[in-house]
């Protein structure tokens, strides 16, 4: 492969910038520009060297010392013990835009090629340093904005998903090989190498394991995209005031006039290391106002999409509006009574929370949301799926293994069982990259930043 280079730190000026070079000639090419106590070609792996980036001056400016660009620290990593599995050099220079761009140009003049988006990580994948799920986790780790996202990406980067799927594939391959062996001896119908009872037990186990991973996508997706929380209630119970209190800013319009909120208003907040996506909705009530009814219908849809519903009621005159919603049995509902400061003797029902959104007294509600976040973030003993590509492949794998279960019950021939087992293996292999296409790789790594 060609030797590539790119700036690995964020674009713009800063205290320090890092330029990464990877490839068979990486050390030699950088060495042509580096002047230190000794040549980089003699440097040991995992060593850092202080020196200057320098080259002979060209044209009319030719001088004996040449042109010095910057003082730098150069880290040397030798194949195969590097991020990409190739010789890698990382140059830490001062963060001047001029220095960064000039250094890149000098490297190109020395024979390097500018790296494409995600090309360093793609080389790590192609050189067997990581599988596809771990490569995707690199991008997720870079993009992580919360502790929950970071923990999820780090778990995947450490091989959480890979290890789970590798065990399934290994056992499936054993049975698939035995069934293929039976087909080779099709003339001897009495021969049965793959025990059907054991295969049935394995299929049930795999179906259960894949099913758990598929189910975990709901949690994983919420961690990456934000847990949707719909604030539902009758008009004037303080939904917009509560949203503003949660966010600490005047995000939604607050008015005593009923029906002020005609559309949903969304914003995000990190609580307990998890991103929550709060949705302020139109007041729920029966009305003949066409425009207001459109807002109420959007409130119903927001409640259906939400993982959590904050059912807000006015403590001075409680009014249950959950009956106006549909399909919320699978939602977590937090019963909240607002304006408790106006009812000194108010005592919430079991499990309910009393708040005063206007006065900012919402600590009890935040505590419950933090408790939810901590529960969802506890992933030490469970692998959680957050990638849509993985989710879709797992669904195909589960469908294939369920066909195997049905086929075993119907006692179909090994030829058809083998086809379904192969479909399951293929779907699982696509997740880790054992089976993939260049188009898929280009799509995945094309979303990476340059220099990673």
C-alpha cells in the first residue's frame, strides 16, 4: 500500500497539532525531513524523538542550513505493532495552520499521499488489527458526547460484540460442516454426522442470544440519539415552564392562555451521563379548534415515540390526560404534580413526584431521571447494540436461525438446513467484517474524519 499522511487533530489553530504518517516507507519519508540526534531509521519502536522539521531551501532562498519549519516531537511505531499494523510516525508540531499545511505539503513532496477519510482505521481493519465492529467503535468513541456513549463505544472497541458473535459463529460452523459432510455421503442415507437434537438445542440457544442483542438496540439507540422524553398534560399545567426549568433557559414560550403551545418543542440535556431529548407538547384536551387539534395529534405521536412520558398535572386541580393517549403500555410513565407550592397540604400519591417548575424546584424529577440513566448505563454484564447496520444484520441472522428451528421440527433434509445455517453465518459475518463488500467498507469508513 502507498504511504499516507493526514492531520489527526481537529482542523484549526491550536497549541499542538499531530500529523500522522502510515505505510511501508513512513519512517524513511519522515526521516528525510527530520533532523535530530539520530536518524529515525535507527529508532526503536515506541520511542519519541525531539528535533526539527527541515529541508534544503529551494530556488533563490537556497542557504547552507536550509529551511526550518518547526521544532517537533516525533513518535515511531514499527509494524506490525501499531494502530494500522504498518510503520507509523506521528509528528507533534505547533498548531499553526501554516505549519500544519506546509508540513503536509513537504510530506507529499517526499512521496506521501494524502489520506482519505477513515483510511488509517480502514488499514487497521484490513491488516487484522481490529474487526469491523471495533473499527466502527473508533468513530463512535470520537463522536461520543456523554459518558454513556463513551462507555458503549469503549465496550465495543474492546471486542464486546465481537466476542459474543465469535462464539456463536464457531459453534454454527461446526454443525454446518457436519451437515455438509452428510451431503457428501448422500448415497448413504443412514449416515447422520450432525446430531439433530444437539442442533435443535443450539438453534434455540442462538435464537435466544440474538434475540437479546436485537432487543438491546432500543437501549443502545437511545444512548446514542438521546432518550426521548415527552412532557404530556392538560393545557396550563406548566409543561413549557418545566422544559425551561430543566434546560435552565427560556426555550419554550410560557403563557396563561390555553393552547399557546401548538407544536412540539425539543431540546436536549445530559443527566447522569446520558443524553435526554425532552419534548414539550401541546396541551391534551377535547376541543373543536382545528389548529389546536393538529398540535394535540402531534403530542400523541410524540408520546408514542417517547421512551419516557412525564405526565404533568396541576396540583391545584389534577386532571388525568393519559386516557387521551394510545399505545403507551410499554412506556415508562413518571407521574408529576406541578405547582405544589400553591397547595401546602398536598401529598403526592404513591410513586408520584411533587414539583414547582416556576420556582425551579424540580430536584426530585431530575433524581428519578438520573436513576433511569444509571440503570441504562449499567452494561458491564450485557452487550448492547447501538449500530443500525448491526441491528439489521442480527434481524436477518435471527430470521435464518428460526427457519432452522422450523426445518428441524418438520424434519426437512440437510440440504435446506445447510442453506439456512449459511444465511445465519453470513449475516453474523457481515457484522464483524468476515464477510463484506468494498461498497460496505467505503460507506463505513467514508463517514470517518480525515486523519483517523
